[in-house]
């Protein structure tokens, strides 16, 4: 057992090291070349650490997780410690950070399974608590994947199952079976927290269940039995949090659709919240997330018609201007820096915008991207992306303002520079391939919008190449919503994680088609992971053969694979292939994975020469440009 604990501890240390290596601080470097060399060396080290992680998972942890044997007390202790370390590094960093939430969830599940079969009531409470937080976090992370709701729904249903245990334990004849009064309080806390699993529901029945559960929490807060059963419990905190869950129901523009009758009850709670805070302002204002309360009260009054839109907007603006621009990951920081802009976007959508609105949008977008650029570590991403994903989805494009393409690329640069660099590389490679294709086989591009024959293709050369560039750099914008899964470097992806990754073409398609400036690129984003012959790849339902942009999709698909295969600096810890190796791979897959005509291009020495230049000197230049972009942003923050 001692050796297993040592292996668990070493796994955690390696994951921490991998996190550090994958995002070296820019302040450590005086120039871009040193940054590039460090990245390359770091990813070589990551490769070695990841191999050690895979060995530990395959040979030690996974066999334990897949076993149905009763766990020993020592193993329970060691796995509990592992679970805690994988979820949070709060003692080492100033922001919320999860180190490996999916693995932590698997460990929590195994501990829960063991406790339900063999544990005491107190042990069950502890294990249910860990599992509840894990599944809420996973649900929260995947709810933004709106093209495949089945992923988050599975986590939601599991979370509701676990919530059911807490609701049963909360009954008067059950709570006294728990010996430790603190654990009884944990039951009450988690019973209240159960309402969080309804957060994004638009089902009227679930909205009713949500409110009924909160009403029950209010009854419990006044029941002398529970006050006696949990004597040292902070009932004021329980009450303000219960009120808070009522107020949160209408988050993001009342997207859940609470009715006027339900809103009236929520506004009654808003009034009681103000009265409660007035009894001890110092205590209640000091609660984490307390900054959101005045805004939430105003929002619910606005949706009920108690206050005007102008009054509500003034409350939003006041909260936004008072924000701490360097508060990452806390409820207050997330609320002021991200949720407030989202609420403005909900107010402005589908409306004729005034000049004041347009100026405000510019201000909000600058603030959102600046906040993401300043984020100190990727571990806080899941927490922040809960609302930032909505800002991306709700983005409003106005003439003369920031385009969605520019906003998306800035976001990629801020959240994950390697994906931004990859997008730039795919753009350059795609333009190179297409320019030679126009010369060698212009007939293949007949049918591109606005072309009827070879003469049209050649006449529209610049327009076609411009289209290819923009379509290529936009091909991965869907990754913004799954960027926290992209950060998994230290081990193989789990099945659910791979499923999450495969949603990015569809999400990119949905995001791009919403805006006039990017709508034409949507099908390229949708099809860039499909095989040339549509025999494999994802999404399964999309057949590129029927797209007017078929040839462009095949170009971008090739460029995407080429950059991934040949880069060994900042996206992969495998040694990059040479262009010759990659061309051999294309030749082996021509007609199936890759377009047959690609070999005609690769047979031209000038094509290989240009591609080799882009994959070496060109790639180095993009890394330099990205380093300077990020460095300039950081310098402005000082």
C-alpha cells in the first residue's frame, strides 16, 4: 500500500509539473527565440512524464477502480488524498484550480461504491460529498457543449442520483443516524446544493422542482428539530445561500423561462434577502459571491417589471465598473468580469442597437478578452468558461466593430496560444496549397461560389485565397468551448473526453453561421475532421461531398493534419514528422482519408519547398509573433 500511495503522490506531482511546463510564464523570457526553445524542451519533458503517468494509471489505479473488491482502510485513505489533490490546489495557488477532474471523478466513484456497500452512514456522507462536487463540476464543464447535450445530461442525472441520497439522509429519522454533527451539516449543505443540478434546465417541471426544493430548505432553516440536531451549524449562512439560489434562477437573461408567478415569489425572496443583509451588513457583504446579490435582486425585479431596463442597466454598469480585473476563479470575480457582460448581451440581443449600445459592446469585449489574457493558470478555465462560453455564443457583431473572427482568435490566443498558433499555421498552409491548386488544377475549384468555369476560377484567385485564409484560421473556433479538455497533456484522453473533443467542429459551425462575416466559413469548420471520401471522421452526419466548399474542406483537412503531424514545439510531445514523412502518409491514405489530387501538388518541387519553409521558418515566425502579442498584453497590465 505504501508503494501505491507513493505512486499516487508522484502522479500528482507529475501532473502539476506538466501544467507548469505547458504554460511557461512569459516574464521568464527576454526574447521569442528563448521562449520557443523552452516550449520545445518542455514538451519533450511532458512526453516523458506522460508516459510515466500512463504506466501508473494502466498498472495501478485503473485496476483498483475496475475491481469490485472491498477497499482496505489504508487504500480508502490514500485514494481520498489522491481525490482531494486532483480536485484542488487551493493551498498552493490563489485561484480555484482542478488538476485532473475526470480522474478525480473516477476515484470518487470508486470510493462511493465502496462506502455504499460497506461504509457507515458517516462514511457514506463523506463519499457522497466528493462525488456530488465532481459530477456538478463535470456537468458545469460540459453544459456549454450545446451541440450534444447528452454529455452534460449524463453527468446531471448522476448528480441528481447522488443528490437523492442527501435528500433521503436529510429526513428526520435518517439524519440522526449520522454520528458526527458536522457531517449532519454537510448533509443539509449538499441537500441545498442539489438545486444546482437544475441550473441550465429549461424544463418547466424541473423549474418547479427547483423552487419546491428551495422552499423545503427555507422550512428546514426554521425547524427547531434541525437546529437542535446540528447545533453549531451556521444557519445565517445557510439561509443567505438558499436565498441566493432563488435569485440565481434567472441567470443569463432568465434563459430557463421562469413564469411571472414564479418570478413574483423570487422577488419576495429578493426583498427578504435585503432585509436579512440589513441585519448584519459586515457579515453578509463579506461572503464570497456577495457582490452578486444586489445585481441579482435588481435582475429579478426587472424581469417582473418592478424596475425599468434603464435602472437595471445602471446596476449592471455599477457592478462592472467596480470589478477587480485580476480576480480569477472566485464567484465575485467571475460574476463581475464575465456574467455582467453576458447579462448585457442578453438584454441587447435581437434589439436595434443605439450608438451607446455599440460603444458599450466594444467596452465589454475589450474587458472580456483582457480578463482572459490575464488569467494566471488554465485550472480556473472551467469555472470561468461557465459564463464566458455564453459570451461567445451570444456575441453581437456590429458594422465597424469587432468581428466575431477577431474576437474568437483573440480568445484562442488568450486561452490556449498553441491552438491560436495552429490556426495561423493551418491558414498559411491552406493558402499555399490552394494557390498552387489554382495554377495546376483550377478545374477542381469550379463550383466555388461565383465560378462557372476555369476562367472564373483564375479571375477570382484573390477572392478564393482570401476565403481559404479566413476559413482555415476559423476552423477550430469551436475549441474555445472545450479548451479545458484540450489542456489534458499528461495522459491519454478518457472516452468521455474524446467525445467532448469531437464536438468542436459542430460547435464551430454553429458559432460561425450566426454572423454574416463568418457564415461562409461554417461548413469548412464542420467538415475539417471528415475523411475525403466521407468514410470516417466526425461529425458522422455531415457529408462533405455535398458541400460547395468540398475542395476547400479537403485543403484545410490536409493542412490541419500536416501542422499537427510536423509540430513538436507547442502542441505535441511527440517528435514532429518531416514533410517527406507526412507526404508518405498522405500517399498511403489518398482516395480515402486524403484527396487524391494532393499527390499532384506534392509531386511539385516548388510546393514542397514552400511547405518546408512554412513548417520551419514560417512556424518559428508565428511563434515569435504570438510571443510578442502576449508579451505586449502583459506589459500593458503592469
